[in-house]
């Protein structure tokens, strides 16, 4: 993906606004943020049911208000190691459009911080070189204080994981 296209995608994320309301959370020591409009609920850890034959990225499901929803560990999409849960671990339930279908997904986090606003002027597209993660999995980086907050491109992450599972040979 070239830099001009990524810059265009970053501009679309802000939708003409100067600030973006987000929920920030921690994964393996990195601060991530999801647009608050997608967040349905923040849950304490729930009993998980492992799905035999599933990919490690979405290896289990949970019961969310009577609905069975996938539980994703997006750190695996970024090549991070899975970690054990702690007393601070939470599940963030989001609802987003995947291929025209509104889909509920639980995302495992190490810790949820806060709902906050991020300023557009502090955002940048991810660099095209030197990133340890796939650039298309990141909408933008936002500088705040002495750190960067990563806004993942959940649509790209879940679509690519879905594509992989549909093209994977059956066992």
C-alpha cells in the first residue's frame, strides 16, 4: 500500500473531525485504541469454550448476553506472543461491519485504560519501513505524551484472518 493511499485512509478515519473518541487498552505493553463508537461493552473475563480446529487468533467463543461470539486475540495478528490472563485482563466487545454483516466480536486485552479523545493533528500514517507489524493492520499512530497510541485497522485484521481460514486446507 503506498503512502498516498494510507494518508487517504487516515483522513477517512477522522471523518472531517478534529478529535476521535476512543477506548484505550494495553496489549503486551503497547497502547492500542478502538473507536468508541464500535465498543458495545467491557467485560471481566468470562468462561471460554475452545473451538476445535480453529485458528489461534480466534480460538474460542464466549456467551455474550445469550449470543455466542468469537473471542479474538489480536496480539497474534501483530506477531506478539499470547500471554496469560491477569486480574486486569478484560474483554472488549465490539460490533463492526464485516463484509456487509454487523458482527459482534470479543477482543482480549491485558488492561483497559479509558475512553478519551485523540487529536487529529497528532496522528500519522504508519511508516512504510521499519515497522515490525503489517502496515495495513494499522490505521494510524497518534502521539500522546511520550508514547504512540496504535489505532488498529480491525476490518483489515478480521478480513485477512477470515480469508486465511476460508482458503486454508481442511484437515
